[in-house]
C-alpha cells in the first residue's frame, strides 16, 4: 500500500508540474513567440529532478507543436510573413551552429541568466513602450530591403543564440518589432513560424544524442503546451493592439520572474547537496 501511495503521489506531482510548465510555456509561445525551453526545462529539472539535457529535449519537442499551432492560427488571421520568415529562419539556423562552434573554443562564461533577464525587461518594454506599428507602415518598406534586413537580423539572432545558448524567441520578437518595424501580431506569428523549425532541429538532435525521453512526461508536456499555446494564439489574434501589448508584457515579466526563482532554487539545491 505504501509503495502504491508513493507511485500515485509521483504521478500526481508529474501531472501538476507538467501542467503548469505547459501552461507557462504555451502562454509564452502563443502570446510572444517565446521558446518553451525557457519555462519547461527549469521546472522539469527543479521538481522532477530530470537530467538537464533531456529536459531541454522535451521542452524543444513541446515547442514544435505549440509553435506550429500558433503559427497556423496567426497565419489564418493573416498575421504571418512567411517569405521573410523563411529567409530569417535559414540564416538563424546556419549562424546558430557557427555561434555554438565559436563558443566551444572560448573559455566558458556565466550566461545562463541572459534569457531570463531579457524576458523580464522585454515584458517591461511592451508595457511602457507598446508596439503600435501597423501593417500599412510595414508595407511601406521595399521588399528587397525587407529581405536584406531579414537576412542580416537572422545572422545576428542565430549567432547570439548559438554563442549564448538561449533567448532565440525573445531575440526574434525584439528585433522584429524594434528593428524591422513589424506590428506585434505579425512579429509573433513570424517568430513562432521560425521557432517551429528551429525547435524541431534542436529536439531531433537532442534525442539522437541523448536517447529517448521519459515518455509520460514527454507526452504531458507536449499536450499541455499545445493546448495553452492554441488558447493564447486565438486570444492574441482577436485582441486590440493596446490590450495585446499589456497582456504580452505582463506574461513575459511573470515568466521571467518565475524562471529566475527556479534558477535560484536549483542553485540552492546544488549548494546543499555539495559535500562539506
């Protein structure tokens, strides 16, 4: 009976952790094109004591379907720039590998909080200085100039992500809105479109190297993230720009704080477990 109760408790904890991890990741993906890895990985590591490499693999897998359904929803509402998104995606993928290779040749530095800090301050930015660009202002940019900008920004995003190892979704959203002048819905739609393929590449490589994941946790994370990303994307596409900016900002700030707390929690556990 005691063993049975322990098993039931383990199952209950797994469901609760994956539900909230999927909810946070799905809302971040559907509203802001945020990578699920920023939320799911620290929660699986902190509460389920999962191997970090495998946790990232599961998070990236969750990102694939969540980003795909979000991109479909944004595309259905004509809030997706596929042409320039493809250009940016190719340059992001190529220069992520280049950035990662260069980083491997240099002394390791503490860059783990880059994505967390960026998530929080990007949330503050959307609240204090909302993105109010329109599709009309976007169409004023010549197609050739937009393609060159997409290529250049993809190179920058890819190199930073490969070198730092985090922040892809946030970097894309920041550059699409602040540098390329995208209106918010099109920026998020294009970001999740790109993230679908980058997450798929990362998930396949993780499982090819690290082996199969914990199947129940894998399925629960994928399903919960998918559901919440769909809900968030539907709401985002119906919301007014002012409302969407505020909601996106609040969600990014909350996710930044929560993930930061998890990172501190992990550090305290490591410190406690170290032999004296």
